[in-house]
């Protein structure tokens, strides 16, 4: 019998959740807008109706538009009084008419939330229900992208030599956007723990001991870290071509009026409702291909960042936004956040980082055994439980370099070795 200390890492697993950009008072007004999910998606996919307008500015504009006044003349007020209506009833009528005017204007205006939602559905062929389900994910992505403290590699007006070199490398790796977010507010919430196992349906979740100082309530521990982060978004056209080269036939809805945006929305529809915290099987092969690629790339970026930014690998975490085809690498504790480790990496070592990721992740020290079993093990793809939100599943080097996958069989072309 092997005795373990009850707090040892291999028998005690804290269960936690990580949330990005928790709504402030400013964003709360945006969340009160009907069809806000469609507005967030339109902003992320850069539709012309919201071009140049931030989420905050849009919320302010809507708040002002809903305050349109419907005025009654003094003669009209006297007529209402003559019919027996009191002043309170007359004011209520005026407010109802004001709201009705706003609703009518909203429906007639393409730049209103309802108009944007309608245009989004027309152009992509994706129904409103899916956009509502993916709204929070799109909002998380667009808030970070629109932040004044976020720098975008491909649109920087005065890049240094390393960043110019990194642009070419990023494009060759199928990256459409690479950004540094100097303000990446992550809320860490720990709500319980388990013993021996961590995976869902394989462990028993225990609450933390009740707190006598708070009427015996069970505590939930919350910590907000203002970190810096690097965000990577994959290229839609290259993903589409990668699927086709591997024998899959992605298609856009026949009722979509904008093929380019419909291709982007295809991946939103593909990954909606998919249980990403479970192993994806071959019943939905395209979802496994796309999420497996995104998740594996995220792990490679974390593993190689630790070597260059001066932090331990467990001090870095991933935050994946699958339907936005985006993942973020961020410092998960205060020390790394305050020294700006990832900011320095972005400004000084970006070419080295990207080069190491592409050139040094093809092999594993346990090859050929690891390769033959799917190219996925603790030595080549895995991260610590605190760094990976998806339990180190749906990973494989084969998504990037080609090779066998335990669920899909042989992947002929990897994302990084497709023919020109």
C-alpha cells in the first residue's frame, strides 16, 4: 500500500472555472440590448453595419435612441383629461408611445440590433438560435480585440524588426490575427475539489468546508488577475482548404448571400453544441479536426512560450474560444502578470517563438511509439491541469503534421504541411 498525504498533488484536485472580461457597468448596458449576441458576432466578423464602432459606443448609441421622446401637446393632454384619464395614465401612455416609436425605428434601421441580426442571418445562413448560443464567446473575443491596450501584429503602424519578421512566419503558420492584450482580466473561480481523478463523470466533486463565520455557507474562492496575453486567430480560408485536402466537404447554406462570411459562420455552426470536454469521436470528424487543431496549437504555444518568457510552464494557461477560432496564452498568477512576461515575448522574441513552435514540435522523444498511437503524450502535447481547461483530450500532433489519429484514422495533410 502506498500512503499519500491528503494534500498531495496526485490525490487532491481543485476544480475551477476561468472567466474572461466579466461584464462591468459599461458592458452591462450592452447585455440589456435585444439581439446583443448578433451585434457581438457582427463586430467580431467585421460586418459593415458595425464598422468602426466599439461595443461600448454601440451600447451608448442604443441607450440614447431608446430615449426618443413622444410628446403630447397641451391640447391633447386636456382632451385626455376631459375623457377621465388621470395624469399618471397620460404619462404612462406617453412612455408607451415613446417605446413604440423606438421599436418601429429599430426594425426599419439596418444598423439597429434587429437589423444587424437580420443581416447576419441573411449573409451567413446561420439561424438566430445559434448566434444567441455563441454570443458570449464572440463578445469575449471582440472586447479584447477592440481594447485600446491591444496591439495587432498585422496592423501595427510602427513594428520593430522582430515583429516584421514575425508577420511572415505567422502567415505561413495559417494565423490570420496575432495580438498582444496588455489588459486581459481573468477571473479564477475555485468551487470544490476531488480525489484521485479530475475528469467529469470519473470523480466525486466535494465542496470546500463550510465557513462558520458566514452562517455555514460553502465558500467559493474568486481571484481576479489583470494579466497580459497573446491571442492567436486561425485563417478561415486555410482551414477550409485543409478540410478539403483531407477528404471532407464543408459547405455553406444555400440561402447564404455572402459566401465569405458564410464560411466563417460554418465553423460557428460546426462547433455549437459539441461537448468539447469529452473525446470527440468520428461521428463528427470535422469538429474533431478543427477543435483538435486549435487545442493542440494552443498547447504548443504555451509549451514554447515558457522557454522564452522566463516563466514556468505551469504559470501559463490557455483560454480557447473555439467558435471564434481563437486561443489566448496568458499568465495565470500575479507575478507573471506584473512583470509583463508575455509583453516582452511579443516585443522582443516573437520570431524565435513562432519558429520554435513550428520547427521543434514535430517530434516526440517517445517516437515512433507516440506517433503510432496518435502523437499525443505528456512529453509532446500535454499541459498541467491548471493550464488546460479541456483535460488534455482531443490533442494530436497529426492535426499539424499529418499522421494517425485514434478516432479519425490517418490524417493525410497536417495544417502546417499542406501542399501549396
